[in-house]
C-alpha cells in the first residue's frame, strides 16, 4: 500500500506548543502507520479547499493507491491575506508546475502562503493594533459560519472522491471533529469511500473524550495526544485500510 493523507492539523500531528514555541506536542500522525508507505500531505489550518491539489500531487509524484481523507470543513474563508505581493509570482514564473509545487510545499504549514488567523503576525501591516484586533474578530466570525464552510466541504469531498475513482485511488475517510454524517446529503457524498464510524458517536473526538475524558485524550485544547492517535489508528483506521486492500 502507498498511502496518501489529506486533512487538517488533526492529521498532521506536531502541534504547536506555545510554552516551548515548537511543534512538539505530538508525534507526526504518520508515525502510527507502521509498515505502510505514507506520504502525509495534511496541512494545519487548512481544509478541503486543498484536497484536489493534494490528490493530483500525490498521484503524479508518489503514485499513491490509497487515500486517507479527513472529513473537515472548507477553510478558505479563514485565510484572507494581507501580503498580496506574494501572489505576483504569476507575472514572473513561466512554468505553472513550479508554482503548484511551491503551493504544495508551503501548504504543509510553512513559508510564504501564511495562515494569518492561526499564526502570530505583525499587526503593523494593518496600521494599528486595534485595527488588527477588529480584523481578527471578523475572521473569527467567518470561522463560526459553519453552514457555508460545510456546504463547500461537501462539494470538495465529493469531487475529491470522484477524482480518486478516476485515478484508481481507494479512499478511506474519517472525522475528528465535524458532524458531517448528520447532514442529509452526507451518504451521497461518501458513498464511494469507506467511512470510519466511531460507535455511538459522530466523530473521533466525541468518542474518545467520552471514553477517557479530555485530560487523558488531548495534548492541548482540541488535538489528540500520542496515546489516542495510536489507539485510533490501530483500532479503527488500519482495519478500514485493510478492507479496501482485500
């Protein structure tokens, strides 16, 4: 099996520790897929808006045969930028593939294509600190408009699965935090993928917090610790991956 992973920070691991200012709160998510060739393309702070880009890259560059798709929302509205000059590369770079590769690498949580809502930035770009705080509050309001983000997420996930079907990639999907299966159209979205169910709960977060409590489950306010990730991968995700290989 050659496994590609797409998702958000829940599929990345290495969560940011504000005390040490390092990404050391959890091991990389792919740590727990022992014996499987894994290419992890998940991106902290991003959502389904990147999935088509990631799948094309994973197939072209790594020829994956299986995709682990985290069910999240579309987060494109959380990533308004203020440094517009970074996009002027399209006037200079002659080969679009170089730009695509650059976007792929940067969206692995680094460099030019910044996630201003999630990362500390220089408020002076906004003029004053109060103006920056007003902008950040506006971004957070957008973040709470779940219905729009879920609308686009359903479209994104359906197209991602369709693309995988065309490319001969088998899809296993799972949800850490979202309640997509409660949406009427969900079954039609996920019908061509294996969807991991957490018995009695709509997602992994609810399942493990109910089982162990937050203190035993999380490494911060929302991300799983290593023990939980290991158990989830071994008990739920690996068995689902095995079903698509048989």
